[in-house]
């Protein structure tokens, strides 16, 4: 592939890969589970068996492919990495360009239900003045971008890829949006090239106390409770991050070879990180969960996806210290977010927060779990930055 080329792409998985998947599901070797273990030890076997039975006998991958192919997709190469992305032009001539970036263990599957309302609001009961031109990349190492090809591909390099992609598509000024890794990537874009960003919108935000010796100074009781909750969460739920930041390759052999193992590893995060009160299917259908899992399975990218943790947090590495972000920033806090950050802490990085919204429902995968609320909040935020007609 010539680096400057942009080629159309369609999701068309060979029949042999689907047949192999079904064979592996048929031959799955299941572990034991203690009586009444529930989800305490990890993904609960009864749920996983039901999910895999659905995957084997009722999930329609060709219908899922049609959903992915309903919007225009492309491939290009930037800085030595293959990049898959959606580029959906709005029918509205004054639409605002928007680059939206997913996280882990998600994918562009998170955005299928928001592409239409954001690009063509008039056809979805909205105001045409709220339209966006959308660019939605698969982070290199994820999905149809394929495995990364070089060591050291971290958040800063992913941000540089996004900046180059928008330049290649002819966008000089645009809004960036993200959650999870997408938040870090979008934030790095704002720090690296603030003149390019009209505004920055996040549904996951980080920060640190102004006085590390007295981190709770100035916080409300509600914020102090959130900090305590996060400390407890890290104590009980951080094992995956430690493994992926130190020995992702060892884990990847099992997840790449076994669809049951991959599903167990991924779906546990969707259950834990969503606003589902313990029942993940109140937030996502089995088909939605499997559409996302399939993007890892058919591309063999769970290893390279996990490598992003190693490159950013692995042995001998320290988190990239970003410059202060001066771009106008909006934050939507969904109540089941796993990393609640006090406003005073976020202000230490984002010096121009102009909107901070507490959403009524939802969790870490905001656009996937609460698409309407996500769309409404993003539209509201960006209205302040649209040129007057």
C-alpha cells in the first residue's frame, strides 16, 4: 500500500474464518466453576455458555457485516501503520468535522448507532444545524487497522496518526472526541496541535490533585466519595491492566486461539464498566457484544490491542506528561464511569473546561450504551462553537 493512498474498504470476512470459529466453539474446553461463584472470580460460566451458544447458533455475522458496511470505510498507511477508518460526510454543507476515537476493549462497533444521528440529524428527528462530518479511526493495532508493526506505538503516536489522517482528508479545523484510550489520544492531539482543534469533548477524563500531599483538599463530599470508590475499584479490578502492561504476549496466545477465552476476557469488562446493575444485557444485547468481539477475532488483534498498555505503562515506562490543554473542553460524566475524576483535579490538565455535565445514566462505553444521550450532549456542547449562520 502506497503511504499516501486512501483505498475504499468493505468488511468481507472469508467463509473459512467463520467455519473455523464455529469449529472452535464446538470444541471448547470449559473450566470448572465453584458453586454460587457468580462473577466474583471473573466471567460467570452460565452467562458465557449462553453467549457462546448464541454466537455459534444464532449470531448472524453477515448481518453484522452489513451494519459495518452501511457507512463508507477506508484504509490508508500513516507512519508505517495501517489505518482503517470511517469517513462519513454529512449532507449538510456547514457540518462541523469531528474525529471520534474508541478505546479498549471496544472498537468502531461502539459508534454504529450514532453515525446516522450525528451526520444526518434531519433524518433522525434532529436539527440539521447540528450535523457533523465524521472520521472514526480504528486505533492502529485494533480491528481492521490490523496489528501494529513496530515497538513503541503509544498514545502520542496514535495521536500523531489521527492528526495526519485529518490533514490527509483535508480538515484544518475540527472537534475531537473520545473515551478510554480515545480520550488520551484526543487529549494528546489537543496538546500537540491546539490550533487544529475547535474543541475537545471527552466522556473519560483524568487529572491529579494540585497538592499531592493533600489530595482531598477542596473536594466536595461527593467527590471524596468518588475518590474512595476509585481506590477500591483499583484494588479489586486492576489485574487486567497489570497483565496487559507487563506480559500481554503470554495472555495473547490463549485469547487468539480460543474464541471462548477472548469472549470471557472482553465481556467481563463490558459487564463491570457499564451501568447495568450486574446484568450486562440491560446495557448491551448479545449481538452488540459479539459484533465488537468479532472485530478482535477475525483480525487477530487482541494482542496488538493489549500492547498499547505495555507501550504506555510497561516496565521502565512513565506516562507521557502532556502540556496543559488550552483547547475548550467539554466533559460528560456518565455515572458508572470507572475512573471518576474530581473537577479540581481535571483542571490541572485541562485549563479551559467550558462544560461539565453529569449524565443521568450510562457507563464507560457511553456512545455504545447510551447513544441518544451521548448524541444529545455532544450536539449541545458543539453548538457553542459552530459559526453563526
